[in-house]
């Protein structure tokens, strides 16, 4: 088993299956939906004390530092999205970005800025008070997670059992509240 935010070439690299977040991309793969994970916007108490707590996403422009993600594939930063009924706002300029969750969370914990990450990854830090949720009336669209695998009639019993376990474990109850790494 390997873990990475890099999108593996399942067929080319001989990978049996993968869990993918967001768009599947490769339409030749079989994709089974597991769950949708919601996001939370947050920052450390020290950052908010130093810079103030924004009341609207528009206040993130200018004086606030933003931490986010950049794509392995093209190196482009992913914008922060804020949606509420009848309104949508995008923040594209990030001062800091990482290519995986733990790096972005570490930057928020260090007080470098405001970020958005999956609630299940952030929840332990919210509960401990190390991070504080802000802009709670705005949401980032949930991120779908799928188990993907190549089509074919020759799947091993082990692969079938693993895929079924993913579906039973994540599909019914949703994402567990444990600290998980990667997107």
C-alpha cells in the first residue's frame, strides 16, 4: 500500500486500486463513490489575535495571509472557494501552499495564515483549540471520494474483498473522524 497525493497511473504503474478525491479524470476506470467530505475554513488563535478575524471572504483579500494547496500535476495553486445561498466568492492569491494536507495544516498551526481543509482532517485541531473555525456561514463545496480500479473480469479475490471493505467502511458511515493524510 502506498500513500501519496500524486495521482497514480493505475494501469501503467500496476496499481490494483486507489482512493481518489475530486474528479476521477480517467474515464476508463471503474469508480465507486465512497463519501463526500466537507471543508472547514480556519486559522490558529495566534494568527487571528495578530491579524483579526475576517467577517466575510472578501476580507481575506489584501491584509490576510492564505495557505492552501498546489497541484502535483501542474504546480498551480487551488483557489479557496466560499459558497452560501445566492453568493459565491473565490480567493485565488495564496501566500503559502503545500502539495499535501499535513504541510498545509502545519502552516496553519504555525500561524502562517487562514486555510481550508477537509473537516475530518481538521476536527482534532478544532477540538483541541489549536485551530479555530471562521466564516462558518460560508462553505466550500464538498469533495467526493471514490475507490477506482481498472475494469476487467480477472480481479483477484483479495482486490474484490478490499474494494468491498472500502465501500462498507467508508460508504455507509462516511469518512471516519480519525486523522487521515492526503487527498
